[in-house]
């Protein structure tokens, strides 16, 4: 009996039904979080440019926390280092889930979105460095991050009928993008390193790992260990959000009995994603997006700064160029083909949408130039302007294809045998 050759990998392939259901659930939660994120950013901008701007600055600088543990931090610092650790914990859970039990466990299926994510990081960084050659090159990583919540908020308005393949591609790309951002922050934005707190951090992390590997869910055991891991990581000089990722990686994905039900990682993800998307990220936006523009002259000065030009060019041009080029090269060498009914213009639409950067971009801007500095303010203006431009361009591209998307979307909902699995996933 002859063995049939493996089918060619697909670009924008639909994937499996369980994965499509899981991603649809994630996207619903992230879309709500994206709307709250946008609300937080708008409130911050209005407040910072209002007669009550002094109150906004006072809120950011208000210090709280135990001084004995060197955790007497400003509220803006708690938002960036503390609340975003929850965001990165959920990102760590999602990363591990994708590569252990998701569609990315198949290297052939993972190749295209992983390559696209690398391209979407490398090209914006290169464009930024070229624009700022000999200048403020430390901000090279600002335009490399995609904000999935912000992007999904745009999709909720313009892409309600987006096929599952496009949503899956965007989320997968963003997941790998988060991993690259975590590595960049840990390696390139650690100013000093204290070895003993870093080594001490391994103790509560190890105890946390042992407990979750035994499927312990008791919050009164896990939460103190998680906090200790975070506090020691903060004291070591490595950005404290990295602790969130390590804690997420420690949680097992698969059930101990080998069953098909949700594992501990999925249980924690359901618990913490609403907290991340609905509380942590919107509060960070409120604390970070407020920048005093200073009228037309101030806006003009900010947008003509080479740092701002590099950030905007990286987001609006670098992201789509890098993603599309990496996807095309991967398709050429792996003989991958675009799924039926879709075209390269759809890859371009998603690539432009990936140019929406916010949460991690603002965080890296603060790490690169220092929170509250003039360059940090210019980064904020550039991230907001570049993200807005990317959102508008993506809206135009995706709207052009809306009729095609609606046809595919409706086909994906047909269930003639009424078994709760759409027929297209049974072929």
C-alpha cells in the first residue's frame, strides 16, 4: 500500500474545530478588553490635556507599598510592573497552550505564523534604527509589538464576519509576537542585574511549579509564591513582568489523567484573562497613555522627532512589510498555499492591522527612555498616531474584502447534521 504524501502546509488555514472554538472564546474576551483599553487611553489623553492635568500627574506619582521590601512604588510603576505581570502571566499560559496542545504543536502549521511574527519584529526594528542612525537607537524595539486587544477592538467594528482562519492567524502571530517581546525586554532592557535576588526568585518559582504540577489550585498557597517570585524578580533588575511569563510557563497544559477536558493552564486562563483584559491592561493604558501634547506646536514637535518618525514608520510600514515578506518567503520554501477563497490581500490586511501597537510599545518606550521624559512623551504620541494610521489603513483593506469574508463566514456556520460541529470542519 503506497503512502500518500503529506498535504502542503496552508497559509490562513482554518485549523481544527476545537482550536477554532477556543480562539473564538479568547477573541470575545479580548475584544471587550480592547474597548476598555481604548476608553482608558482616551480618558488619559483628555485628562492630561485638561485644566486638571495636575491631578493626573499627582495620581501617577502617588506612592504606595511597603518600603521595607523596596516596593514603595508610584501608581504608574505598579501599573507597568505589577498589573502587566498579570497580562504576561496570561500570555505565558497562552504560549504554552499553543505549543503543547494547540495547532502550533504541528511544526508545519506553526511555520508560517512564527516566521511572520519574526518578520514583523525584525523589519520595524531595522526601519527605526535606519531613521535614528547615530541617534536614539535604544528605542528600536518600540514599534515591534502588536497589541492584540487594540487590534481586536478594531476588528469588532470592521470585521464582524472575518473568517476563523484570519482570526486564528492574527492571534497566533500576536502570541509569538508576545514571546519575542518578552525575550527583548528581558535581554535588552535590563539596566542592572542583582544576582542574589535573581537566584532567590528560583525558590518560590520552584515551589509554585511543584504545586501546579501536582494540580494544586489553592490560591492561598499559590498567590504568595507568585508574589514572592514577582518581588524578587523586581529586586533583581530584570523587568518584573518576566516573572509573570515564567509562572505561566510553569503551569501544566495537559490533564494528569490524559483526558480531553481542560487542563490547569486552561482553568487559570479562564480565571485570569478577564482580569488581564478587563482590569490590568485598561488601568495601564490610563496610567501610561496620558501625554500633554501642548497644542499644534507641541504635536508638530513630537511627530517630527526622529524617534517618533522611526516608531510610526516601523508600525505603519515595517510591520506589514516584515509580515508579508516573511510569509511569502516561508510559502516559497515550504510550498505552502493560500487557503481556498482567500488571497494575499488578506495577508496584507492582517499585516497592516498588526501595526497597531500599544501596551507593550508604551512599556518599552518607558524602559528605553525613562518614564516622564520628553522622548517618552514623543514615543507615546508616535505610538498612538502610528496605531491610528494602521487601524484606518487596515479598515480600508478589510472592508474591500467584506463580501468574500461574509461568504466564508456563513459557510463556516452551516451544520446540516446538527452535531454542533460545522460541516466545513468535518471535511
